[in-house]
């Protein structure tokens, strides 16, 4: 029952689909507002096809001169020959408009022109020069002999016959019959095709023939033989160059064509031709040379090419000869603007413009329907202008009879061109010739086209609308393409990337002012079927692996796709059944459309296609499945001798095997020899494009070869071994390389050379021969033979110390001796026996000395003096043994890069080529003072109108420090103010206060150390002073408060913004005594320190404190705050760690930790898991609760024994705030943690707030004060 119901539904759907398709294929009905029975449009004729202007044909072979024209009504044709009407009779006939010539003969030669005529005008073709191809015979009939003396100029005439078309002409001789003779600057052909020799020689003797070749007739004629006899001359005299051919003195060159200037010269030696232009360079991009430099060619001639050109011939014999050619640039007429066909409507007007250029400027005239304008019938609606360079046709208030073809003719003395354009007067109401499809279904995401066409005169326009809203080309997803001619229009609307919102009515409206018609197309858009995850371009797996090919389909909910797989592995496409149990082709998993190929084999390689089909559309995607493996071994190599190259050159060839579905990239050719120790050696790697390698082998060796193919997977097995191949023995041709000579012991010279393996010995009986003799003599060589090829050195005993020997090393075998390697060298040197005497040292600068000594006797050097070595050490330095300075003989000996004001010891030794002699006695010398280095770590503290500058002694004083110089000046960008320089005579000085600075100003401050040399290197910093005015209100909460039992230490903290305070003091009184008066502490200069002490207080008592900030603009007081001194020992509160509640809390925490530890152990043993985020939160809590106690941090605050309440002193909360900019790790409360608050004494300094945190180390007492005073 269920199947019956499904079948009924399917039948209904099929019927509806068929009806829908039938409706879609029916064209839309056009709604016309005008009767469409108007007659078709008319137009004058127009030539659309014609033969070339120069038309050469074969005699007596039927041919046809083309003439094709368009026009409505269809035109009729007639022809003219040589300006007269042509009667169409034998041998002429017409084929449409084409003129057929049945049997072309000489009488049919002439100038032809075709005319196409209808009721609306006459069109005419180009003039066509019709010629019969021919080549006359040579006038010369007999062999001619030409005799010349060697070195003479010679000309052999061609006397070529007439020919149409122009033939190609060349010369041949009996030395190489049938081939053109080679040409050069000595042997060339002039423009009249005569063969010219600028100087003939005896090798030119022979028989020559001039060849005339007519390609159209496929005919080649040879002139009678021209015998050339050259009589030898014993001494050929030099003959200066003279011209034998030049172009005319004046040459016209035509625009856009080529200018050719050819000069030919004779002389001995052969002249060389060069071309120049007066005062200008030749255009490099358009200049070339032909005929071996004898012809200048300038292509694409333009106006700038006018001028005087000179060709010069020179051959080194006499004065070069020159010839001048004056070039004038002319131009045949060419178009700037041609008339265009124009369709106009009755009572409208039209214009045809025509303009042309040329040199001279051409005259422009008009033809109307083939008749000159001035001879045509007058027309009051027509105005025509003619003249130099241009003309115009203007038609007003046109009627149908005004339709005509107008021909614009431009002519000057060098040619004539013409172009035609018609004026067609039409009045045809618009009509629809093609309506868009009435109903159209489209798929979402795709594009659809609607085409609408109409015709009329004037040419109709087409407008598209969607849901009655106009559609604009290029707007959104719309594209409109229009095509047509002068009276018809076709418009195609393309909608791309369509969606459901594009469903609706599309209307095409055609109108031209005389009528309007329209048609409607209804479009329905559905979501398309797509393969959203395709198989890709290629799937590659290695043999035996499983392959997965992806295919995922997206589709409209109403369109259920059927997905199938097919493949083509070479035997045509086959469907794959994925339902076979245990089959090799299956779905990758249940519900998936992906294909899985199990255990791939080589035959699985092929194209696999996934296809999804619905009732409305389908989609498919393909990929290549490639099963890859290594290649098969190549065939057995064949070895053949290449004796054409050398006796040891062979060719190794093979055939490739299967590439394993991965292209072979290379072949590796290896060889094995009868020398087993060498093993297999790769001889060559050959690209896959070749299957042959040329190898140069070594003589006297037996070889076997094998080949391995390589692809991306790997290497194939080696091929079968080639047959054995043995090379013949040969004499040695190699010169020993890398021969070395080394002087060893006195009087001895060691010779070394590389070992020659038996593979390279070329034959039996190999040995080394070493021979030597004294250099510069003709004495006999002393030879020494070495038979063991493994011995690669020999020591020559030359007898004398430092004696020059000539040495040769030669390779020898039974077939001969190879070339010798020639070297010369000296035998070993002895040790110099005397040290330099009277060594003296003179300072040339604070860092350089000049050292002199007495001349060392030549006899004591025992060899060739190479250099002197100067050893020097700094007396104060503990480390010794630095590299000596080297000084060449006969030059100043200078030692530089020394440290000023240091004591050095200098000793000098002699060095020959091998050995060094004894050092001289040491000479001590103190360097003079030099420029001091920069001061150590300068720091600057700027206030509003005061600046503190601090520094340390220079690390490199380079002398005795006598004091310092400090300079400062203001600056604004690149503008510097006047410099103020302050000399400081105290060498122990380490600071300076600038007391009269300007507020809110940039300063550049430099400090120099001075010594006996003068000013040292500057240390410079740039700072900006604080703004002026009263200082900000100081707050006790911002200060650092450290109460003791009988005092309170107060550390002032400058504000980040506003004016700076220069000084401060504290007002204080007892808080609970209403009669107490404020007392004042000493004023503290903030450039010296930042802490003051409130003294002589009572223990455990509250005081009111007020900080007062002071500068030159006034004093500013802060608010009162209470601060309590520490109590005495009897009132000291118990520490927190001995109080009962704290002990109970610790016990509870330890118990909880134990329980937690037991639970964690039990859970880990059961394999349980904990939440990582919870663990991290726990760790975070642990970190936050851990006391900050390390070498750089703060210890926890511990109440003093005198503080029974354990109260944190007021103001100490500042220790938890971030440190101010410029603070360092020393800015901490380390002193706080000890409970000995008395450490905060009056020596605290304010400088650390602004100075560089890398302070120069000071003594321990200074460090203690600075640590607290720099806390912010």
C-alpha cells in the first residue's frame, strides 16, 4: 500500500515537472503598443570584403577578385578597369560581387575597382592593381670570365631580368653548389644585386652564378657562369678606402616606414663602414645594421630623423673617406579621423567628419555615391567642406532620399587614401524580435540570463525592471550587456549570486520614440545543491594504505540528493557499489558520503567522482587517486666508447622502468672498479629527461656500472650490472698539484705532495721522482725515485743554511713521464745569535711609543730577516704574556694602544723566516699622562630652580686627577643657550649644586675630569627642571614615618607634579596637651637629604605633626596628623605568635592540611582526577598568603616589644605602595623589619629618588643611609 502511494506521488511530480519545463521553454509574450508590420529597415551599401591593393596571380589559372558588400536592399555590383566600366564577358564573370577571371593573361593586367549600388547609395572598393606573375630570362647567354689581380676591387654584374612580383636574388658558386655564398664586409651584394669584393684574394677564384627566385611562380633562374680568375700578387700594397656605392646625396624617408642607407667601399685591408648623424646620436631602439655594417636601417621613421647622415669608410691606410646624405622626412597621407556610418531619423541631422595628416598635409575632398562632390546633384540640406587636412559632411532636416555613401579622399604628391561612411535615414517603429523566457527556475548562488532583442530606426533602447523598479547596470548583482548594429539592439540581463529574494517578475521594455513594446519573465529561485567539502585535486597514498576521499553535500530542504561514486581507472567510467559487505569500496562511516578504499593496490590509481543529484540540479567533484611507490629498476646499462671525444670517454645508456606513479626526477649512475677499497662511487646524477650519461674514465682501470631511478617516494633497486669495461693504459698527463716546500732543520728542505691512488696512476710501474739543484744555476738535477705511492714526502739535505733550491716533482709510469711541478724554496734557517742592543723608547703620544735600537749584524741572523718582535708588559699589571708587536726592517717601530701614565717594560727580539732569537735586555718606560676617561655614573636631581649633580671618580684617570670641570647650558630643540663652565679644583669633589636654575627648562649638563693632560672625556646628561611656583601641599600620609621611643623620623617625598620643594621642616607638639605650642625641627636641604628627626619626645605619647615645604616662592604647610611614639619595655605587648588564639588557629590549619593530604593520596591511588582550575586557585591563594621574605623582598612586620598593641606605626602603609619612578631594589623597608627603628638617623639622603639606581659602590655606612632615604 505504501509503495503504491509513493508511486502515485512520483507520477504526479513527473507530470508537474514536464508541464513546468514546457512553460519555461515557451517564449514570453510581448505586449506591443504599435503594430509590428512595418517594413524592415534600409541602409546604403558598405564594402565588407575586398582583395589586396596589389594582387599578383599565376598566368592562365582561374582566379577571383573579391568584392563583398552589405546593404538593405542587397546591392548590385559593377566593376571598372583602368577607370572605364568593365563589360562582364569572357574572360570575366561575376560570382555575387566577386569578379572571376577565367584565364588571366597580360591583357587582363590593370587597375580594378568594384562598385556596390542600391537605392540608398553607392559604395566602392580600393583600387586593386591586378598583375600576372612572370620572370624574364637572363639577357646574358654565354659564360663570362673576369680577371683581377689579388687585392683589387672587383664587381661581378648580375644583370637580373624583370620579374613580378619582385624576386629574391642571391649568389652561389661551385665551391658549395646550391647554397648562398657567405657574405661579409669584404664580400657583399650591392642594391643592384651585383657581387662586389672590396679586395679580392686568390681564395675567391671560382665559378659564380646569380640566382633569381620567383616565389609566386616557384621558379628559380640561374645566370650563365661568371668565371672569376684571381692572379696572385707577391706584395699587396695598402690601398685607402674609397666608396664603390653610395645612396643619393638627398634621400626622402617616409613616416612609419624604414630608412635604409647603404655605403660600400673598396680598399686593402678591407674597409670598415660606420654611420653617424650630425650632432646627434642615432635612436638606439630603432637603429640596426645590415650587410655586415654596410647598411644603416632606421625603422618606424619619425620627424626627428631628418638631418645629415655620414657614412665613413676606413681601413687604416690613408685618411678615412666620408659621404654625406641629407635625409628629408616625408609622409604619405594617413588618417587622424575617418568618417563613420551614421543612422539618423527623418527630420534629424547628421555629421561626418574626416581629417588626415601627411607631409605635405594632404588635400581632403569628398565623393557622393562615387561621384565627386562638385559634380553631384545639388542638395539644399547638404553642406560639404573640403580643404587642406580635413573636411565635413553636414546634413540637416533629412529625408529618406538623403541616404548616401560619402567617400573622404585624402591625397598629396606621395599617395592617396580614402575612407567611406554612409548616412542612412530611417524611420522604423520599435519591435521586439526576441522576448525573454516567460517562466524561469534558477538555483540559489548561481546566475541566470534573460535576453531581449528589438529593432527599429532610430535604434531602440532597452530598459529592464524588477518588480516594476528600474534595474541599473553594475548596481548590486546586476549586469546588462548590449550588442547590435545601427538598427537593432540585443540586451542580456545577468543576475549573479541569486538568492530567494531575487524571485519575481522581470520586465523588458523596448522603445525608440515611434513605438514601445514590453515582455515579462517570472523567475523562481531555489537553494542549489553544492558539494561543500570536495575530494580535492589529488589524493596520494602509498601502496597498501587505506585512502579516504571526502564528499559532503549541502542542498535545499525540498531537494533530497542521491550521492553516488564512480571511477575511471583506464577502462572507462564504472559505478562503485558501496553496499557490498566486506567490499574494498565502502562509506568511510555510517551516514557519511565519504569514500574509503581499503588496502589500496596499484590498479586503484585513477579518477574518482562524487556526484549528488536532485530533481532540479546536480553537483559533482572529482579527484585523482594515485597509488605511489618507488620506481622499477632501469634496464641493464650499455657501455660504449666515445672515441670521437677522447679514448677514456664512454657513454652509459639505459631504459627507464615504471615510475611508480611518482615522476622520476633523477637517475644515479654509480661505478665499481677493480680497486675494491673505493667501493661504489656515484659517477653522475642525470635529470629524468635523459637516459644517457657521458663519463670520462681513468686509464688502466676495469669498470662495472649500475643505475638507480629516483622519485619522490625513494630510490629504486639498482639495475643489473653492466658488462665489464676496461680502459687502456696511458702516459701520465697530470702535473702534481699542491706540492709543498717546507724548510725544516737548518740546511734541509722538506717536499710534500698528495698521494696518487692506483686508480689515478694510468698504468703499471708508477713512481714519484723528486729532483733538485741550486737555484739560478744550470747544474745537473739530483734525482730521487720513490716507488711506494703511499709515501708523499721527502726531505732534501741541501747542506748550507738558507740556500735556495729549484725542486721538481714528477709522476712516472711505464708509458712515460708526466709534466713536472716546478717550485723553488730555501733550506732551513738557523737561530739568530744576537739580540738588538741599545734599545731606546720615546713617547710619541700618551698611547704610542717609538722604539729604536742599533743595527743587528747580518751574519747573526742565520737566514732572511723577516721582522723584529717587541715584547712589552705593564709593570703594574699582574697578567703578563701578551702578544708582541711586530716591526718590519727599515721602518719606524711603533707600539700603540698603550695606557697613559703607566710603567712598561720593553724587550726586542730578531725573527727570521723560521726562528726567533734572544730578547734584548728590558727597558722600563713610563707613559705620559693622557686624556682622562669619563666620570663614573653621573646622576642629576633637578628641582625647580636648583640642580644637584653627583659623580664618581673616572675608572680610567690616565694620570693624576687635579679636579673637575662642570658645564651647563639651556637648550630648546637644536637651539643652545650660553654655556656656563664651573672649574672645581678639589680632586675629591663628587657633587655640585647649580643654585640659579630656571624653572621648567631643559638643561644639558657635562662633567669632565682634569689631569696633567687637560680635560678628560665628557659625561653628559639632559634633564628638565620642575615648574616654578609654591610647592604642592605636603601630606604626612605621603611621607615615611618611623616612630621610636623618644623620637620620630620623617622622610619627605616630593610630589610628581608641580613645583619642587628646596627644603622642609616639621612642626610638632603633644596632642593631648591643649597648652602645648608647636616646635620646629631643623630645616633640611632636600638636595642633601630627605629625612629629619623630631627629637626629645616621650615614649608612648601621641603628637601632632605638620610638614612644611619651602622654596623661594614661599612656604606651604600640610595638615595635622597624629603619630604615637613607641611605648617602654613594661608596656610591650606579647608577640602574635605566643598568643593563644593564634596557636589554636595554627593547629586547626595543620589538621586540615593533614586531612587534605590523606584524601589526595587516597584519590590518586584510585586513579582519581582533580579539577585543574580548582588546584590553580588553591595555588594562587597559597602564593598570596605566603610572606614576602627573600633576599630582595620585605620581611613581615613584627611588633616591637615596646608596642603592646602590636599597632603598625602611622604612615608605614606607604611601604605597600608601588615605588616611584627612578627607585631601585634598595628602596625598601629592610630597616623596618628589624624592629630597630633607631637606624633611621638624620643621614638619610633624598638624592636616590632621582639618581640612576646603579650607584657607585660606597662604604657600608653610606649604603645603610641610602637604602632608606631612596624609598618613595
